[in-house]
């Protein structure tokens, strides 16, 4: 594990002003060492990340099923019950999120197996916190860049509350089957919301994700684009908007979304 003197001391409080900052990414740390989870969580928090720590595969699965946002998983191999290798295999079967694996054994076989089943990176304990931070940044950067290269594979039909978006035809139909005209920017923005529903997305994330969906004329003002899109699709349940404003953080698409 990292040396305790390399990680910041924690008094159980967030750094000053941290609660007001939109996190750069949401990281899930799965390790049965509670001290490591706490110290690593505090270290990453102070570098702008939102962190949740769990101690087993069961707790990880519970967190993933809750719908809470997760952009990267740090996963120890040696865990009680289900091993990190098994957890990595299950995660990779349903998600392309970056996975960074940790081991205290430094066993080359573990490293090879982990990478072969889909881990994106691998570190042995003890490790340098700053090296871990650099690897996290690299994994997140590659993950975000890949949004632009695999968009053709991700294009599909989306359905929500009776609405249907055909991303190949760029065609949106309301529950009555009537086509609703969307500009390229509005289509790209809706695509971003439908691709990551029920998650808080910052304005910067929406700009980046929407532009990767071939939007060439996306307004720099996400607030204006969201307002225009709301006027076209706002038939939320009981008068509520489909797109919720999260003060100080960004926006969230509220309805459940089905992919066809």
C-alpha cells in the first residue's frame, strides 16, 4: 500500500471548499483495507475526485446497482469472497469503464490474467500515490477520448417515457409518433443525456460528450442548449422536467432509458 506519510492526514472533513466543486470524476475504490480506502479516498478528494470506498465484491455490486455515477474503479485482487479477478471479469462484461487493479503480491501471473480479462492498468503495493494519480488521469483521458472513436458502435435507438430517438436517422418521435425536429446540437445533447441517464453531468462533460457525437455547431452555452431542448421534449411526469438542474453541479436526465 502507499506509505501513510505520502498521503494527507485526514480529520474526516472535506478540504475547504471541496463540497462546492464539481468532481473531475467519480472513483470507486474496492479494497478490504479500511485504512487504505480512507487515506486514498482523502488523497483523491483533495485532487478533485469524488470517491466511494467499499470492502468487498458484494458492496461493489450493491453500489453499482444503486445507479450512482462511477467513472473508474480501483480494484484490489485479494478480497474476501469474490476475488478482484472475478469482479473485473463481471464488470468488463457489462461496462467499458476504466479498471485499475492493485495487488500486494506482485505476482506476474495475476498481472497477466488481470490484463487479459479486461483490466486497463495494474499496480503493485506499495505504490506511489502520485504515480497512481498520474495513471488515473491517463485512464480517464483515454476513456473520454474513446467517446469520439466508438460513437458509431454506440449509436442505437433510445426510448424514454414513450419517446424514441433513432440516432442513425437523427430522428426523435414523441409518444404520439410525431417527429420532433432537432438541430445537430440539440440531437448531440440529447444523445449525451440518453447515453448517461440518471447521472449528474457537468457542463464541461456535456460539451465534451456531445461534441464527440458529431455535433459541429454546438453552442458553447450549454444552458441555452438545455433550455431549447427542454422546450421540445418537456412532458415530464406530473409536470416535472425530464432534465433536472442540479445547482452548482450541472444537469441530470431523470427518466429511465431503454436502449434498443
